[in-house]
C-alpha cells in the first residue's frame, strides 16, 4: 500500500486525532498538582531536646500526640497540624520536671505545643532522599511564632522518615528562665525531631470534594 493512498491518509488522520483527543483528556490530570499527605506515627516519632546548664547538659524528651501534613506539590501550599503534649516533657528528674512544667511551660494553662505548616519548598522525591523546607507557625506557651524547618526526608514505598533540628529561644518567647544562684542555664533549647509516617498522594481534583 502506498503511503499517499487516500485510505492510508484517512486512517492515519483518524488514529492521530484519537491519540490527540486522548492526550487532551489525560493532560489536565497529569498536569494537576498532586496533593501529598503525611500522617505521622506518634509511637515511632522521637522528640528530644537539650539545654546547656552549668557543668552539664540537660537532656529531655516530649511525646507527639498527633501529626498530619497535607501539601500541594505544585504550589507548596500546606495545611495540617502537629500536636505535642506539653505535660509529656521530662528529663528523668522528678523535681526538675515539676519545676519545668509549673514555672516554665505552665503546661496546665497551655497544654499543647503545636506546629501548623503553611508552605513547603523543595521537591519531594517519589523514592529515596529529599531535602525540603517547611514554613509554618509554632505555638508554645500561648504565643505564635513563625518557624521554618529544614527537613531531611527518606521515602520507601508509602513509608516516610523525616528529621529536623531547630532552636527555641524560650526566654525571648516569654517563658521563665529556670536559672538559680547555683545553676545557670542557656536561654535557648535545641530540639531534634525524628519522625516516621505514611504518605499518600491524590490528584487535586479528587481532593476538592
């Protein structure tokens, strides 16, 4: 059959038109921003902190109550909330912990420490390692503070591991410095987070309902 025959040209045109139509139908879904959701697993998430004091460094922990982050992979817009129980903070020293809860954190008055994500910068790889920035609002002791977390992320299948470190200038943020005549502590606390969670993705159109 010759390439210039009317039959071949018509068939080619029909196949080409069908392929173009299929592409146009699929293109919006392919180009649509993906909604990425990460649900953290509290038992597998570690929150550790250190406070430099006279002659030694105080080590402590907090427990995550719940945590979920959803963001648009195209625009970076994010939502969700991470909630930490303020009363879960401990250092394995009962008297010191009581003072921390009562005088510094005032955990009965301010029971939750939260982080609300607002924007994600950086590309999250479908597999392997990624580096992203998460901008949001950190709320502690009843006050909001802008905070950007630099996060190292490792994804394997639907499991994701993330880690970050940041500094809390607790005295600058209105909390009491627990220093005494015999014990002097720094005015900032170093916080380290190692989280484990599960990740899911969905098209932007499907998440709008």
